[in-house]
């Protein structure tokens, strides 16, 4: 399991997991907070009152930003399939 507090204190881990150092991450948090809150307020027609529905597992906005950056850094895409030789690497057939 990831220890988010340990990761946020270490520039080396931040760089490895998100591609940003701590200073760049801290500079990004205020603009992400504004964008996140604006998206929450300008959502389309609601089916339920604000606060109803499923509760978030990630509470703080910096933690949400961290996991978004982590996802984009490590998420494998279908671009891998376009490289020569990738058919061997990605195929389910034994060599």
C-alpha cells in the first residue's frame, strides 16, 4: 500500500511516481483546487442533493491531485501495441 504522507515528503518518490518534484506539485495544488471546485459547482443537472451519494475515498484535494498524476504517469496505453516487436511482448501466446 502507498504511504501518501511519506511520498509527499520525498522529492525522489514524488518524481518517480508523478513526474513532478515537491515544489512543482505544491505550485500546482492551488490551480487544481480552483479547477476542481469549479467543476463541482458547474456540474450538470443533479439527481441528488450535494453531499448525497457515494462518499469519496480520497478526502483532501492534494491527495486527489497526487493520485491523478500517479494514474497518468503509470497508466499503460494502447500506444504500446504500436511498437515493433510489441506483439511478442503483449501476446498471450508462449514464445
